[in-house]
């Protein structure tokens, strides 16, 4: 039994070069798929008339080169999507990106920030005072945090969780401040057109908008923190309703959220009862790791 | 569960697969779509469990002196999605003809 003809040298080099883009665990399968596709392409062009063969093979080869590169890129981005989607790192990076974007917009509107700098010190002082009040109110009115009595999620995991919570909170407050600066700039322009003393009105708008954005943002911070895995800090998913709402006084009912890595699940009661006042985090056995992706 | 809403290209590829074109190169040729669209779309359809891929038996390929190819089959969910896509894009059936065996 004879072996199939090998691929031309260019194809083999191209495959080797692009294969580096493909995640290691899928590289062999990807190479095998494309070796077969390219072989069949060359085989098909051999069966066509000579004058047509070269032109056709060249155009399809170019197209397939783009295709195999895009296929490799898709596998790479899909791996990133699966790894970083819902992760703590992506959350902090997104918040940083939003902060940067709002600063860039503010700089764009003020010709490099010259119009803004005389007012900045007063705004920072006012916002710091308001931030302390907003944080106090947010903590006082936040729903009870999940009960977690597992030793496995204490210690280092607890420190990581609190560090992430603090970083997220700081970034949200920073973002609220930058957004309120944009409101300040827009209100100065608006006041100038209707002949109102611009400075005072804009200052009030800036303060109110900061309080508003900070309150909404911190509310989200608490909610987001509650819905994350206590070990890996990934967002919990696949919410499932448990129990019947009509049996509120007879049995537990609520929602269960799972960690996609299989670390545990969060039981969120529908209503607070004397026997279940807040959501509960339940650690799963390590054997669940294998069942989690199913 | 409602079948997922597919883009026109994805619907076209799914239609081609359901009509018996089971290799990437065949799908490319019959739909006229570039490979940069076809192969990533096949991956997405496989991820969404609308199609599944298998390797043809090595012995069968070796007998014909060619490398084994990966072929795609439409799943039950994929058939429902293809049907829904045909209703959504009525001209789809005219764009791809059934494969002559």
C-alpha cells in the first residue's frame, strides 16, 4: 500500500508557521485537518485541464492560506474567550479601559486638559468627601454577603477576594469621578449658551453626577462580588431555579449558580427566612472538576 | 428550546452540510464562500453542537492513497436550526443544490 504524495514545500512551511498560533492541545488535530484539506486541493487541481490548473490552484491556495490562518486565530481567540471570560482579570482590565476612555474624552474636549486643571483640585476634594459617604451608605444598605464557613475558601482565597473587591471598588469610584468630570464639562458648555453662572451650576452637577455614578457602580460591585466563585473569582453561571415559589413557607426555594471550573455553587434564597437569611456558598469535592464542563 | 438564530453565511454552510457536502473544501466550493468564513464558521457550529465532526477511517483513506479527512455531520439540533434558517432565508434552498452521490 503506497503512501499519499507529500505536500509542496511552501504548504508545509506555511502550516508549520501558522501552527504556532494554534493552542498546543489542538495543534495536532488542526495540522492533520489542514494537511488533508491542502492535499485534496492539490489533488483536485491535478485532475483539471492544464491551462486552467495553475490559475485555479493559485487562487484557491491563496484563499486557503487566509482560511487556515483565520482558523488558527479563531482557535486562539476561542481559548482566550474560554479562559478569560468572566475572570477577575478581565473585569479589572475592562474597568481600567473605561477609565482610560473617559479620561481621553475629557482631554479631547478640553484641548489637553488646560481648561480643566484650574477646577480639578476643588472637584477632587469634594468627590473624596462624597466618596466616603457613598461607600458608607453602600456598605450599610448592601444585602448580606454569602455565608461561607468552608475552610477551603478561607485564608489566601479570602485575601484574594478582598483585594479584588477593594481594587474593583477603587476603580469604580475612579470611573465615577471621570464620568462626573465629563458631566462638568458638558454643563459648563450648556450654561454658557443659556447665560447662567456656569461655574456654580457645573460644580453642583459634577457632585450630583459623581454621587449617582458611584452609588450605581458600588451597587454593581456588591452584586458582582456575590456572584463570583469564592476560589477562582470567575463569574458563576448556569443559574437554575430550585423549589416552587408557591411553597415559600414550606421549603427552600431560590436559585443555584455554578462555578464553571467546578469549585462550588452558590444558593441564593428567593426570600430571606429565619432559617436561611443569606445566600450560601457550598464547596464541591475535587471530583466535580471533571463533571463541571459537561 | 428555540433553534438559534444563524447568520446568512452560517445558515448557508449548515444547509450545504445538510445536503450532503461534508468536507470543508466541498462546502467552500458549493457555497462560494471564502475559506476564512467557512472554517471558523464550522468551528462555531461545532461549538454550538449544531454539527459534529469525525475523522474518516484511516484504513479507508489509505486504500485510496490519500490522507484521512475530517468530515462534518449535522446533529439533530442542527437539522432544526437548518429548517428554521430555510424559513428565515427562503432563497437559501436555491443557492445550494443537493449533492449527487
